[in-house]
C-alpha cells in the first residue's frame, strides 16, 4: 500500500512539472527576486501562475478554505510591486532554457528562425490613477483608449512561438500621459522600466533586439508590419547584424531606384509586371539609404497580388537581396503567429484583466507571468505533438488541476485506510486483504485514464 500511495502522490500536475523542470526558483533568484519575508518567491509565483487555471481571482482564492494560509494579499502585492526584480531577464532566461533544451533539438538546423515584433493594446479603459496611464491609439478601431502599448518581441521556427521580451509603452508625448511616474530610486530596475516606457517605439525596438542577442537568442530574420517599416529603423537593425523582412505602406517615403528617388506607388508604376494572374507581380532592388559607415544599404522589394479586392497589390521588403521571392513571402507569413499569441493571452490567460493594480511594476510582473503561462502551453503542445489548439490545452490544464485536488483527497483516504488496517493487525481475514490489494492496484490506472495532459513530459 505504501507503494500505491507514493504513486498517487507523485502524479504531479503540469504546472508543478513546468516549475521543477525549468528551475523557476533559480531563474527568479538570477533575476534579483529575493526572499523578503517567510515565504519563498517561487511559492508566491506558483500560486499566481495557477490562478487562471482554477477559474478564480485572487480574492476568491484567498477566501477559499483550501487556500494556502501563509500567502496573503499583502504577500502577493509585495511580490508584484518589487522594483528590484528584472522581469525581462527572467523571461530571457526562461526562453533560452526552453529553446536550448526542448525546441531547438526538435527543429532542423536548416529551418530559418525569425523574430517577430508587433504592438497590441493593453487596455485599462476604466482606470484613472494607474501609474503612467496614457491615451493610446488603437489602429483597429481608429480611436483612443486608456492604457498602454504592449510592444512584444517573439521567436518562431514556424512550429512554435515563444515571447522573448516586451515593453509596456506609455507615451513619449507628455500631454497624452494621464498619470505621473512614481518617484523611486534611479538605480533600480523599476526606474529603468519606467524610463523606457516613455521612449519612442523604434528606440525600444532596437533595445529589445539587442538585449535578445546579448542573452543568446538568435534569429535569421526580424518580421514586422508596415507600422515600423521606415528606412531609419531598418538600417539601425542592420547595424546590429539583424536581417529584416517587413511590409511597406504607401507613404511619402522615397527609395532610390536607377538613380531616381521614387515613392512606393511610383516604384510600382515604373516596374514591369509579370503576365497573367501571377501571385508575384514584380521584384526589384533598391537603395534604402546610407548607414553610419557612409555606405549604401541595398534591399529587395517584392510586389505581391493582394487577396483583398480593395487593394490590388502589397509590397514586401527584404534586406537579404539573395533571398528568393517565394521564400520572402513564405517567411513573412509567420508574422501571424504573434497575432495568435495576443489572442490567446487576452482571451484565455487574462492579460490586463486579472489584477487591477495601480503600480507599473505590478503590470510588468503580471504580464511576464502571463507570458510564462503561454510558454508552458506552447511547450506542452510542441513536446507531445498535440494536435489540439492552445485554447483547448488551456481548458485541459484547468481540468487537470481539478483532478489533482481529487487525487490529493483520495491520498488522504488511502493513508487513513492504511492506519486503520494496521490497527486491526491479524484480525482481518484473507479474502478482505485480497480484495483490498486488488482495489489498490487499480487506483493508479483510475487516476491516469482521465488525465487530459500527460504528466511529467518535460
């Protein structure tokens, strides 16, 4: 019976496996998250990490009878409001660990790896006094909201997407900031985060890419849409030895082609198109500008037939002029991975909805925890070659936590039964003992059959 009880207790859920195998406690220490009181930071983070899978908010969790009595509301917010923790370093360390141990061994060396960058609305429209709250323009609705711009840098190999780093941008224009910055020690990581939040997005983009390179995360190309496709930004990324593939927009930006400075529309009119219903209409080489070494920067523009009837063509730019036109289009399709990521984090993982803290540090901490949840789901899907979507895997994780609670209850019953049997000694008859043994041997199978996510796969 001792063996059966041990097997029952060892049925860890997916969250515990993720925390143990990815050494989250060590990563927190390396990110300057130190123990301040009696509870270890990894215990607090595990509790916050698990909240979304239990279907309860922090208040309901703390009010429940089964909650950990040592963790209170003050402990949670002290953890989130820490100005010393380097959350970006934590996310870098986690991504490096997952990439090197799990993702890259499953990916061919010849498969191109890409960075993907995009921004999304971090909506706090009902808030008034959140630190650095700003009026942010939403490009989809064409209106302003209260909140932040969540500038995110991700990594993809075509099969898996991992969020590498992010920055919650307020506004570089002081008139658009609705709440001031808190006065804190300028030597802390919290002050550096706040100073970065009021910088312009192109400057932050260069910083995110550089820090990813310094952490050992590499990619062959960087993908982004037309909102960042300015020659100055592209040349700055090239000086970091980062190749770029992006979409261009019809604007007043001019490109040098055969000695003439032409806009994108003028370029399209001046080139010869392919006959028939070809998907690739034309491709040309242009001079993008001059870099810091006073050398011309060459790039390749590919004109593609648009599916939308309102627009006849689209233009993609690649700084790798040797890359084939078809390969440029194929790689740019991966940019959609980050849109799926934003959808999952907002719809299932409760990004910007789980906590209503006014501290900027708490917003960054919670966003990092949400990104770590996504990494766990992506790791489950990739490691098991699971055909289910991330949304289905999320609900499977919720079911697993409920099953884990049931297993813990059965474990207590088995322990009590074991003590009861020992109390009777030799008075129990042989048929009763044989029946109990047969029941005990079937219990582990009863636990394993309903498990929706296999345990201990990392």
